[in-house]
C-alpha cells in the first residue's frame, strides 16, 4: 500500500504529516518508527496524522507520534504545520480550526502572513494531572540530575514539562540532564525537559530535550512551558520572544486562568509517497 504524505517543519522541528481522513490505514508504533527513521524511512521528529473528528470538540482529530513510536498528546510546532496542511490539502477552508488530541482541544488560527497562532489552552499545575509525584507545593521542585540537584518548574501544556533556569543555554548539559529527567521516577509518563536562559523580561533562549525524541531544533509546547515557568517566578512579561536553536517563536500568557498563545511559522517542504506494506 502506498501512503501519501507531506514533509513540513517549523524552525527545523520537522514532521511527516499524513491525511488519515481520505486514506485508510493504521498507525502502529513500528510504522511510526519506520516513517520517522532518517536512514530507512522519510525522517522526522514526529509523525502527524489527520483523522475525522471523533466528537463535538473538534473539526479534526490530531494524532501525534514521536520518533520512538510512542503517542504524544501535544505538539505546538506540529499543530501549526497541521493547520497549514489541512488548508493546503483542501481538508478545511476555515481560518480557525478546532483539533482534538487524545486529552486536549486546540484552536489553530491561520494568519495572512503565513504564520499560525495556536491557542494551547491553560497550563496545568496540579501534580496528579501533569502527572508528577510531588513532594510538596510551590513553583519549584528540586530533582537529582547527573550534575547534582537542580530546581525545576513542573507543569503540563497537554504534556508534562520540567523547566530549569541556566546561565547560558549553549553551555547547558542538555543531553545528560535531559535524558535523566525525561525518565525520572517522579514523572510516571516521562517529561519534556527545558533549559531556559532569561535574557530580558521579554526575551529568553531555550533548548528542549523532548520526550521520546531527544533534543530538537525547536519545541512549541516547551516554549510555552518555559514562558509560563518564567512568569510564575516573576521573571518575564506577558509577551515573550523565545529563541530556540532553529529560530524564534512568540509566546503570550496573561496569567492564571488564561490560555497560552503560541505564534510562529509553518513551512511545507515537499510531498511524497511511501510503501507501507
């Protein structure tokens, strides 16, 4: 069976996006791994699949598969590419598209300049919902790392995040600390790990070790988590530029009770077909 796909990226965070509305196929962990393999497949950080809406909460179902075949609940950069894919494929003519993952619903707004704004919903701090095995309350939690104890802000943006502040992102031990915290015993469903350098109240630099992927060029939900963490520590203003290795995103959060907004580009690279049987 031949499966049609589009290759897309946002700030170098790359995706294989597949129309599962007009094409009938099942995504297994092994198929997702094969597609994502950069040597034996197409190559990507995540595989994104459009499915028909499975209820009243969305116009489409949005399924996200990590490089290792596991399914994710959230992907901010992927969501923007997903919106552009739906419009480019003629699957939707709406400017505001509601899509549902397996645990959240997002609104994707296509702008005239080619960028997409994503309503990422409200951040979650309740330990059970993250989920995180917290020893106590407060905005910071101390976790053991390969470089010794470090303080992390812990929250969910539809997926678990741990954010730590660093003096310089270019000197941060992202691979060592990230791999350990991703699978730390206090995160039952693993975690995305962010390393944030505060440059000014409206400007941060960030590197992210993504759950099931490793360090990526950019992470949209990670950018949102970093800004939320910085806002709760009273380090940042409401609207913040986030510089990642692949480029810049804009994140806005008014504070408790408000949704987080993520603004950035979504680039189509090429279309193709892959034999899956």
